[in-house]
C-alpha cells in the first residue's frame, strides 16, 4: 500500500510540476489536506514523493515549452529548450532525469551525515538560542528575497504578529481577535498556506493567460549512450555539492543553487560559447543542483526546526499538523521518524527515476493540458482542502482572504514567503523570547550573554542594516562627488 502511495505521489508530482505556474510549493499545499487522515510516517512518505518528483517535473515544461514548471527550472530551459528544438527532447529529458537522481542521492547522503551532527550540536540550545534561530530564519529569508531586505523583514514580522492572533497561552487573554469567534482559535496554518501558495498563485497565473507559445516538440530518441552520461559525472557531482550546501543555508533556496551551479559550470567549460545553444552540461549542472538542494534544505528543517526554503516551510506545516515539531528533539524523541524521512527521500528518488523514464514520451501530453482547466480543478482542491481541516467554512474564508493577500503582494512585488515564515516561526520566537525573559527576570542581556544567540542576533542586525548602510554610502559618495565638481 505504501509503495503504491509513493507511486501515486510521484505521478502527481510529475504532472503538477510539469504544468507551468504550478510550483513544488503549490503542489504540496494543495495535496497536503489529503494526508490529514494518514499516519505521520505515511503522510511524509506521500508528501516527499510529491516534493521530489515535482522538482524534476518542472524541467519537463522548461525543456519542451520554454516555460519553467517551477522557479528553479529557469536555467534548465536555457540549454534544454534548444536541445528540444533540435529534435533531442528525449535526450534532454533523460539528461535532466539522471542528473536529478544523482543530485538527489548526493543531497540525501549529506542529509544523513550532517543532520544528526547539527542536531546533536543543537541539543545544547536553550530558549535564548531557539528564539535567536527563529529570528535568524525570518531575517535570512528576508535577505534572500527579491527587493528590499527591510521591506521583506517587515513582511516577515507581520507574519509573526498574525501568529499571535487568538488566546494567549500564558495569560489566556484574547489578542487581536476583534471579538469574533472566527479568530479566537487563531489562524490555522493550513488554510493560510493553501491561500498564499495555492489560490494566490492561481490568481496570479490567470493574469498571464494568452502568452503560452504553441510548441509541438518532438521527443526523438529517449535512451542515451552510456558514455554520454558517465562522461559528465564530474558536472553532476559539482552541481550536487553546490546544490546541497546552498540548499542547507536557510532561505537561500534552490533558485540560488541552480544559478550558481550553471554559472560555475559555464566558467569551467572549455567551450562556454556553446552554453545557451543546447549544451548538455548547461542542463545537467542546474538539474543536479536543483534536486540536491532538497536534501540540503531538509538539514536545517529536521535538525534546527528552521525551514530551508518555501517548500520545506509547507512541509514543516504538514509535520506540525500531525503533532511533530521538527528540531533537535525530533532525533531524541522520534528517531524512527527521522529514519522514515531518509527512506522516503530514497524511495521518492527511485520512483521518480523509474516512472519519469517511462513517462518521457507521455510528457508532451502533460504539457498540452489547458492551464485554465487545470486551475479550475486546483481551485476546487484548495476549497476542499481548507474546509476538510475542521469542517468549518471559516477556514475557507481565511484561505480565500490569504489567496487575495498573496495575489496583491505579487502585483505589488512584495515577497509573500516571509509572511508564511513569520506565521510558522512566530509562535516559536514568541514562546522562547518570553520564556527567556522570565528566566532572566526581564533582562534582555540574556541573549547577549550566550555566545550562539549573540552571534545570530549580530548577523540579523547586520543583514537588516546593510541596505541602510548602502543607501547612506551612496548618498555620502554622491555628495562628495558633487562638492568636488562644484569646487572644480
């Protein structure tokens, strides 16, 4: 039954990942409600299968249609689409699949080796350190977001404030409930996530209808000569290592990993002028990095309880729904579940390789599904998923409200991910902050007396201050140049 569930999750991930506009985050968000009645181990098995396969699925539309199915597939289209135009779409998809599998295995190996070490180190953490880690996660994501770090940080702390809605756990007082029963129990995480990353993305994609190119690619030959694959093992390994370590940096994300991997491979290539014209190395490197970043992003999630990127933030929400809090205590209290995560990633990679290879010729059919029709079905799943949590229409209203918030943020070029991070990490930050102040009898010096929390807070201050310092430097330099010109 579980193997069948992995196969189902893999197929769904491949299909959803291949549809332009439906990211891995969105795929997880809309399928998360399906796991509510499952055991935690079974649920994580299904969700990771969707996660891993959607990572490769995004390369299908990038190669065949020049439309990245996921944001991290942007660099896949640079050389993958020209290969498809030359009648080598089958070879391009095969390259991407094998590189994705190798990258995923390297990322898994690093996850197994590094996560227990990091978690063991984190067992010495106390409330000040946990508060600092939560703050660090929010600020790091804000720093990595597009646009102003200060604006993204403000959005993140809006999420923290939204996480405080409801009854105070210590004083039992109502906070920001507006005296409405709907808000007394707080904002349920799942409707918020489904709204931001599901309905919000649908509304955003509806604006762009009509721009899809009419492409009818030919798959051609699928199987590659063995020497074509083995001769690029160094490229796969370099991309995998870059993807793993960039993915392990909280909030860096797979998009950063693939861009670095592509740039690095082009710099090392003996024929860099061929990149962008259908060079296999330009396809293999980012795909290996993309898949490897999954294992990397899971390291801070299960070891520290800090999501590595947006997708793992949704995955963290799923774990919390099942009563599991990621972090160092997970290794001590649920070591079997940690092993289950390792096995889930391994099985997902194997099933993605087998089913992905078998579905290469059918991939063209997936890319021909009308986006309008698919978005209607996904919108229905969003409503059902939000309602199924507590059989409460109020959750549907919350989901719709945050769907509109996600859409408006996108139109205003405001990052929506820090809002979700703030909502997830906010309760952790508040709880440990208040506990630390109770221990120190109200003295904030407790955060500076402990080295780890002091270093993390210092990094947060520097990251938030950088845009202001840069602005001040530009103004000062501009004023100096103006004075010099005037004197001249």
